[in-house]
């Protein structure tokens, strides 16, 4: 996917985001109950900002990643589901802005093909509870954001893997145990997967065939039944827990949300 320069007018910017998201908003609007779609349309970074980032972190970004940030400084697209007169946040697609593209500051385990020149930068903590801390929580992974370290919960985070001296990068899930699991071979491929899963909760874990909670299985059964063909998402587990078919959402899964937004 080619990312154009970000200095264009509002009309072209709207067209760019339609292109970037493969017009996902049109599909989401066709699903009954989905409301409050919000695309945070950002201006692209200045070239000097990218140069400053590379100097600050002593790392050269691959051209694909540079092109992305020149076109749009990060990415965020959210949507909610209306149920019983309340709007519940469900979908979130997010890539950190450049200033939040922070290096992981804790030990991590890499496959044999990577050496000490490999660096990780956090691009999303959507399914974790980040909080400022003086040091990493014993159950979490810490990463440095300028002069501050952020403790990430046991759910882990999504990181961009960059190897010094190469033009390649890939996107991985970093667990709290410091283990890497590759999600996509490039930032573009990651973005496309994020759109495929519509930003549903914990979608990287689904893609990696990791276990989902009953709450999340309900959401995937209702909003993304096409994933039922994947043997890692056993929708029959959902059917056995409810008398409703898979395209009817079990209202009980939202009871934990005491303050709907």
C-alpha cells in the first residue's frame, strides 16, 4: 500500500481515509446496532519530526513506516454498539502517533533469526492497561516514553520490530513474559488485518489463535461470523452457553459495563 504525502485539503483527506480503511465505515453502517463511528483524521508528520525521532532513538525507520507517518500521524478508528438504549464501546483500531512510538525498555526473547540489533517500538496497547510507573510492574512489560516508563499489564502490547541496518520491519504481539509472536510481516499487512477484524477486542490474540473469553467470543460470533470458518474460533462454544443463534448478541456480556459511554 502506498501512502501519499499528508499535506492535502480536507476533501482529499477524506478520500485518503476511505482508501486507507478500504471504506470499512460503509460496511459497519450496514450492521444493525453499530453507531458512533469516529475516524480521527490526523495530519501527516513533518519530515523534520521523523528525523528527530530517528536521532532520538538511534534507529532508521523503514521507508514504509516513514511513508505512513508522513501521510497520517498515527491512526484511530472507533465504533460503538447500541443495546438497550446505551452505546457500548466495542471496536477500536489504533496505531500510536509518532511521539508515542516508544521503545520497549525491558528484556524480550527473539527467535534465532534476530540478533542484538533488533529493537521494538510500541504501536498499540489497546488490550492492556498502561499506567505511568517508576519501574515495570512485576506482571507487566515496561517501555520508556522519553523520560517516563510505562508499565503495561499482563495482557501485553503490539510492537513494531525494527532491525538496525535493514529496510525491513514486522509487527508482533509482545506478551508479559517477553515472548514475541508475529502478527504481520509489515505495517501495511497489520493495518489490513486490523480492518479485517474491525478492531474487535483482542483481535491480535484471535489472529494468533490464542484463547478468548466467553465475552469476546460473543462479540466475534455476532459481528464477524465469517471467522467461524477458522478452527481457532469455536463458535459452538458460544452456542452451548446461550439459546440464541450466533448472530444474536447475548445481552449479559455487557452487564460488567456499569457506566456505558
